[in-house]
C-alpha cells in the first residue's frame, strides 16, 4: 500500500456498507477516524508507511453499526460513497461521512490482511 | 438560674429549703429535658415559661443576695461551678479606667461557683473528720481497708483539684446577658449532690452516732466519685460538646460589608455571640468610618430639576407624585457612575504615588542607622560615634520620613488610628528587632485587624446582642441575630453544615496505563 505521489495506487479493497443508526438527533456510524492531509502521519499507529496521510479507522464502538458491517480497527478508508478519501483533510473526511441526508455509507476499505489473503489465494491457485 | 433572670434567682433561693426540693427537681427535669431537645437538633425553640409558682410559701429565708440577684444582669463566662475568679484589685482598677462602669454583679457568679466548689471539696474531709472529733472513742477501729480508702480518697481529691484548676479556673472574658444554661445546671447539680449527701449523713451518721467508720469512709469516697463524674459532665458540656462543627455562621459588618464565614458547634446564641466577637477582633479589618461613603460630589446631582405641580387643587396624591418623580428619575440618563469610576481611579493613583514616596523615604531612613556590635565599641578614637538606644535612634530617623508618612496616612484616611507617638514606638520596636523597612511598613500599608488598634479604642467592648429569639436558645438553621455597637453592627446568619455522604472508589495502581493519541480522532 505504499503511496508514490503522482502514480496511481492499486490496493485490494473490501466493500463495506454501513447503515447509520439513529441516536436522538444524530446519525452515528459507530467508529472513529484519524488522519488526513493536514495531520501528522508519523503518529498513526495503524499505517505501514509512516508518510501515509490517508484516513484510518482508529476505534470501533462495540456493537455499533460499523462493527456489524465488518469494519475493523486499522482499516484505511479509500472511498466513501464514491468520494475519494486518500487525499482529504480530516474535516472533509468527517463531513463526507456524516452527511445528514444519507442513511447508508458505502465504504471501500483496505487492510493488510486483504493483500495477504489475496496473495495466499493466488499462490494456492497457481500451484499446479 | 437558667431561665429569664429574675426567676432564676428565686429558684436558687428556693433550693435552700428542703421541702421545695421536689419542686426544684421537677423544674430541673423540665430544664434538662428541654435542653435535651435542643441538643437533639429540634427545630422548635424551647422558651421556658415559668409555669409553676417559683416562690414557695416555705422559702421565706431572706437572703442578702436577694436584691442584686433578681435583676437581669450579668454572669461571667469562662468559669464553671468549680471556678474561682481572679478578683484582683489591679484588674478592678483597670476596669475602672475604661468607660464601662464596673459592675459588682459581674463577680457574683464566679464567687458563687467558688463557694460551691470549695464546699464540695471540703465535704468529704468533713465527713471523715467529724466522727473522729465528736465520738472518737466509740468508733470501731478500721485497719488496712480504711487506709486504702484514705489513699484513694486523697488522690481523687487531688485529681479533682488539679483538673478544676486546669479547666475552670480562668479569668472571665465576657459577661453574657442571660445566665449560662449549662453552668447553672451544673452548679445546681453539684449543690443537689452535696446537699443530699449532707442530709443523709446528718440523719444516718451524726444522729445515731454511727460506729462503723469504714462505712463512713466509703460514703465519703462515693461522694468524691460522684464529684468526679459531675466534673466529667462539666467537661463534656462546657468544653467538648461545642467542638464538633455543626453550623456555619456568616458574619457581615453592616457598614462596609466585610464578611467572614465560621464553623461552630452546638452553642446557644449568646455563647455563639461571644465566639464570633473573639474572632471578630482578630479577623476583621478595623472599622474605619472615614472610608465609607461615596464622595458628596457624585451623589449630590441626584434629584435636580423635577418639580411636580398639582393642577387639580386639593388632590392629595402624594404617593402618586413621588412615584412619578422616581419614575422620571429612573428614565433620566444618569452619568454619576462615570464620575464614580474616574474618581476611584484617581484615588488609586494618588494612593499609589504616596505609597511609593513613603516606601522610598523609609528605606532611605533605615540606611542611616546600623546596629552596633560589641566588638566595635572600642574602634578608632578618631571618629567617635554617638551610641544611641533604640528610642533615640528611632527619633533620629523619624524626621525624614515623617512627612511622607503623614501624607500617606491622610490619603488612606488612617490618620485617626496612628498618632506620632505610636509611630515612633513602632519604629523603635522594629529597630530593636532588626526588622526591615518593609516589615516596619506592614502595619501601615494594609488595615490590620481591630486587635491591633485596641489601645486606642480604650472604651471599647460594649456590645449589644439583638435577637428575636431568647438568647439562651440553641443555634439552628435560619437564625439571624446581630451584635450592635454604637456606630455599626455585625449581622450573623446561621446555616447548618451540609451532611456529607462519602463514597469510596478503589483504583488499582497497576491500572494507570496510557497510549499515544493520534493527533485528532473524530468519532462519526
């Protein structure tokens, strides 16, 4: 998942669909995000490459909609409802996730174990 | 001697006669019951009305004390039934110098208590000595057990004597308007005990000339035990009970709003008043009448130029007129706050400037003298220095700072509290004790507590307790009383201290763990 500026990024992603939960006046998804192009990437505990300024999932509320949908801590969010999340500020990311008129967010997330799973399956496939 | 004063005198008098003891005991029971209710924190105030005839037909003994006793005056605090007050002649003359007249009634209480305690202490000895004196031959000899009892009796009396001296033998510090409830109770109790013991002794021992001396000694020992227990009761009632804080008193001075909060225990109103006054003299800054009012220039512009004419002839609508004037004045634009603000700022500046001058002058003055050490005495004969004692040294350096000091005191309106003489004395004091100029000035730069100026206020300690409840009733929530002097008063409000519910939470010391936080983490 190393990110070379100017070159296209290719990763293995998982599609996760989260339904927002109505809690009083707010619609919540049940996880916390960190990162962004205006933040310090060196403090990100989940990223492999410490210059990666993407949006990562830092905490999941147990029993919340995100956990039920299969989101895991440490996932990097690549897209939200079609909007790109690899080069956004923290606040923009928050806004895209918390739009009031959307009930469902469709995320494309990536994690290290996905790559390994794909490699594993490709490796096992290739064996004659 | 508990309830409203004139009756108390009679009640004491009636206690002399034996047949009225039943009356007295009944009244005592009433009194102690009512006190119990107040000590349980009842909300109701016990006002002790004299329901029974207090003067029995039998108690016709004309006491000399009668005339003085029956009046609503004074009893001394700080002493109890075992006390002997210091009736020093010197103190009497010092009291005469103050403008408050000496009241002989002030010493009746402690004198009574002293007599009673002396009587109580001498009684066991009398019990022992009388049979020996009167019918020695007929007494049965009593060996070792009696000697043991003698020893224990002697030590108990010694303990009684020492603890009475330690606890109760103090010069009185205040005179209360009404009698001190607990002390009167205890005096009555002591008198009861001793009188009943004498009665029993007279009937059972003196008359039939009892021969069992050991029994008599045991009897005396039991009296001393009872006295020790009464002293324990006195200790608890007079000294210990009011130590645990139960109420919060807010004391506000009526003229300038200086206020303090104090925690006290269960006291009666008059005792609480004495307690508050003790604290007042050392906590509150001295009352300065010159610092009170807004300058006249600001306030005088208030009601100019609004006259009301009544056109309807005789309609006597004065309230309507005044209301109209007040409404008009409220609507008018009022700029006096502006003037007040600028006046205050100007005043502050002036005070600060004078203070700076004063500090510099004093610092310079202090550099003119230095302390002469012993070894320097025989220094060079060519430059003989004049050796001065502190008084002369003070006078020598006072001159350069006098003017700055006077101007400063005048600006801060303190000139009434400090005379030249007092400043010189203070300077002498500071020089003697090697104080720095700042220490010397501490007294003048901030107004100290009233205690500091006591010598000037020679007349001062007459206070009037103003209260809507009888002053011997206990403190309770919502009580308000005030202590008045001639020109100001202290208003005291009573609130109970809140009940505290203390919970517990145990934190395992190993549970303190930390992680680094991402720079920002938003939950969505």
